[in-house]
C-alpha cells in the first residue's frame, strides 16, 4: 500500500529539545492540553494547545505510561511499580507507590499502559534489555479499588499497543519486539474486565515496521505506530489494513486522538542513537479525517 502524505505538524514550541524515548501521549480535554513522557529522562511533559507553553516534571525513576484519575492525579507505570503522581504548579512531582508486581527478573519495568472504557488501568512489563528478547513480560490490570491483578497475559517480550473498541468489547494488545511484531485481539467482558479468545488481529511481519502504541477511532479502526517504518497504519475491525500515513520520523512510538473535536492524532517518537533527523524524538500532529473514541480516566481515586 502506498502511504498517504498528509500534512504533519510539529506540535511543540520552537527550540524544544527532542525526547530520547517519547511515549504515552494523553489528551486532557478539560485543560485542552497534551501530556506525554520521556522514559529515560524520567519526565512527564505537558503542552498547552492554546499557548504552546510546555511544562515538565521529573520523577525519581523511569516513567513509561500515564493516565489520570477524575481529580487530575497521575497514575504512572514506572520501573518499580505503579505510582500516584501529583504534579504541582511549582514544577515538583510528589510520588506515592500504589502497587508492584513481583518481577521475575531484574532490570524490568512497566511499558505501555491505558484504561479500558470502564476505567480499569492496564499496563504491561518488559525486560529493559530488548536485545535479550526475553519473554518474561506480563500484562496486569489495576482495578478501581486499588487491586493489582495477577499476570493476565504472560510470555511478552515488549508489551505494547493496548486499546479498546468504542464499546469496549474488544481489547487489543501487541508485542513490538522484532521477533514478534504481532497485534492480538481479545473478546473483552466489560463487567469483569476479563479478556478471552485471544487471536492474531494483525501480523506486521507482512508489513513494514513493528506495532508500537495504538489508538482506536469512532469507526472502530485500530491505528498503530509502525516503529522503524515511519508510518501510521490503520486496520479495520476485521484486521484489514486500509490506510497508511507517512510520518517524518523513523520511530513513531504511540498515538492518541485529541483536539477540540478529537480529530487530531498526536504521535510521540523515539530519537535513534545514530542517524537521527530533525524531527526524530519530537511530538507530531496529523489530521487523518476521522475522530477518535475518547479515552477513559482511571475510575478509582488515587
């Protein structure tokens, strides 16, 4: 499929330094602002869409994924567990550990995370040395009552791609390691938060790139960042690739819908260690002509 060449903007004020590993964009509709993280820099960033003012908070350890509760407190997946993070106007972040799995190996951390439509927070773990290709990662659920589940999906190398269909009855999960490059779909019980009937939804070994972070539009189509290919790929609910959008970065990492009409896809990116271009590591915005399904906040109170 020939990629579309839509207008892609840098959604940042001029002169901002690139992220090393930009991830987990979250649109906050009440604030008209976008939040995201830089994993190795241990930072949460915020950009006001109206003023282009950027704010950053530094955490004590690597932060890979974030969501918010109804009061605006951050729920963050980090190196040693899940944390409640309060972001102050004084650019200070106070953190409190909420829960942690028993990691089977040293040098692991949380990776991709997102809430289901009912406000349960899901996040997966990975061995930080990707070259080891170690399938010791697992997927966990953090319920509104503050309970962390046992591993629900295990055997993951680089967990990624969490998303839910608009009505929440299908859950998506990917493994973005070069040895996997798969997206799975599950039937999802919205009452119990249990995924069942795991099957391959999209095999990116047949396409360019690796399936990284993802989002779902109101048509129920699944958008995934094709890392290493510089593309956004859209798959219909039956797993058919129907759109491919070219991006000016090599390693797009995660996307989310935002803007006043939820018609903008915000895309974070990773800056390669070698051969990076001027856009790698920066935040992008593209309008693909469809609207996104709103993302849920965490249903509990942190």
